[in-house]
């Protein structure tokens, strides 16, 4: 049995690493030959789906199938959901049944049966089901299926799915499945960003930063990065730190930039770890701390981001200082990694 996740969380689409990469240029600091792609995954992140509705109006008793799901009684939840879906045509129950069967929560995994329930819910305009079917089709090697996937995403986006709107933006930005249309991509990102979808906020910020599909606007880019950072996108936090360090779209503030780099570094962002190590080694916006700089460099190195300048810093440490640096980053990287 797989661990539970909320119904309605279809697998998000990944259209290629590096599509939306964190900016790397920081004045006075050498850039690293690495970037992190952000597609709807995660980063979830980090993903961003909401649980399927229990279809219970305020003041009514909770839906029994959804209540059973929340309590981990998955077999009961499936039986109740199927009964209500068949008897009343309840769309939320269809999505719940599909999710239980798709993920194998306490029952035998049955993708074919799950797809039938997703299709039934999609036929009634359910955005979660439309998005999930689109994701299934997009994973197919067939070009025809990918065209159909774009149509499912569009219908889901028009019915309020932020995940679908974000992924449609990626489709039109990349230009492999549909024509490359940055302006159309921006419109879909805007729809998703209105609901605080973290990856869409970041994606839209990069478009305003570069003037791609929208007028170049560093101030709007910075505003979107700030919001994306607030709702948990660590790549946006890193990009925001870079903008603050350089004074792009906002006043230059090395102290604030250092705090932002640290925030993203603590979230595991490899570029932020490298940048934070650099500013610690130079004492820019934060007191100079060679041991902490070495520690963060080792954390980034454990994620395969090399930096010859910081390698030299580590090589110059005493054995005791090296041990202190390694202890500092132990929560982020096992000793074997460095």
C-alpha cells in the first residue's frame, strides 16, 4: 500500500530540465556553470494541487467517502465513492474513486479503472480530472495524444486548474508540443499566478525579467519573485537574492540578499548554497566566515556544483576547521558526498 496523498493530485508535467533556470549573474561574484530547472513537479513543489472537494456544503454533514479517506479507511472510501458516483453521478466521488484506484491506496492499483473514472469526471468538466488525463496523454510518445493533452490542459485551465494553466504556459514557452508563443505562455502563467501557484509566479517573473512575451519590467519581475519566494519557491528566492544583490528592480541591499541566499540554501537550493558560500568568503552583506563558507561550498559540491575558487578556500583550512565545516553541513549532505 502506498502512503496517502490528497485526491486530485495528478502528476504534474515536466517539459525539460533547465526550461526556466535560476539566473546566475551576481556582480562581483564568478558565476557557476549550473542552473536548476523549475517545472511543475515537485517543484511541487513542492507541488501545488488542492485536495478534491468533499462536495459538502457548509452546515451539512461531511461526505462519508471523503471522511473515510481522511481517516485512512481507503477500502471504505472507495466503496462509498463508487456507490455515490454510480447512484448520483457525483463528480467529486468520481475523482476520489479515480485517485484511490490510480495510486493503490489500500486497494489493488487499477490504472484502467481509474482512467474510466477520470474520464467520467472530465466529461462533466472537472478540472482535476481534465488535468490528470492531460498529463497521462502528455506522457505518451504519440504526437496525436500530445495534441489531445494540450486540449485537456486548456479545458482544465479554463475551469480553474492552476496546475493546468502553468503547464500550458510551459507548452507554449517551449514550443515542442505546440507553437512557441511566449505571449500566450505569459497569459497562462498569469492565470496560474493569480492563485499564487509558486512555479507560475517564478516563470512569469523570468518573462518580465527578459522581456519575453511581455514588456521587459524589472520591477514587476522583482514583485513576482518576492511573492513566489513567500509561497515557497526556493529558485525564486535565489533569483530574488541575485536581483537584490545587484539592485535590479529594487534598491541594492547586500545584507538582505545574504539573508535570502541563506533562506534558499537552507531549503537545499544548490545555487543559493554556492552563492551564500561566496558572500560568506568575501564578507559581502554578512560577516566574513571562512568556515561557514567552506561548509556551504561542501553542501553545494555534494549536489555536483563545483567551484574552483572555493575548492582552494577549503584546501587552505586546517584539519580542525575542515571538521567544523563538515559538521556544519551534515544535515544537508552525508559525509560520503564530500
